[in-house]
């Protein structure tokens, strides 16, 4: 019995290896709905839900390859402060959204700042990290 291509609802809690909780549907009080196996979720999460039964609770550990991948050095962008009005007010560690030339929003983190340049990291904030999930299957609909 596979849940692939079915509409599923799960409750989940995501933690890093040090126990830091980074996301939880329990905290929001609303289960997460998605189509299993349709690529809406990271691969390891999808794979875990595929063979679960309603009511099952599963704890999984995902390597970066099964989650958000490894950071890509091409996603580190350094620009001159004078090319970006307002950038001088940003601080290291701050998350901001930039736009691509075509207007697509790109969430980035400020990783470095000098008197003349600012560096942004456009990698997913969970790239390169092992992720742990507790997943509870709430419902399955065709």
C-alpha cells in the first residue's frame, strides 16, 4: 500500500542534530497537506510518508542529499554597497529577500559586510544540514 500520488496530511516536527527545533506543524496547530511523491516536499520526507499508515508516527534522519542539498558556492553573491541603495543598513546574519533580473524573489542571508561590499548567501538556510523529522500521518485521500 503506497501513498504515492495521494493527498496526505501530516503533523511533523523538524529538528537539527543539536536538538534545535526549526519547524513544527504542531506549533501552528495545522497539519501540512501535500501530494506524496509529487516533488512538493524534500525527497527524504516524501520517501518516509510513502509507506506510512494513518496514525503511524515515524522518526527519520535525513542527510543533506535527501533534504536541501549542499551549499552551492555559486549562490554566494558579493556586490558593491554603492550598487544597492539601503544595503549599508543591513547587518550580518539578517535574512532579506532580493529580486532576480526577472523579478523572482530570492531569500538570502547577509554573510559578510565591509566598508565597500556586502555578501549574500542565496543557498537554502537548511542546505548542508542533517535534518531530523518526527512525522505523524493524519489522513490519506486519493
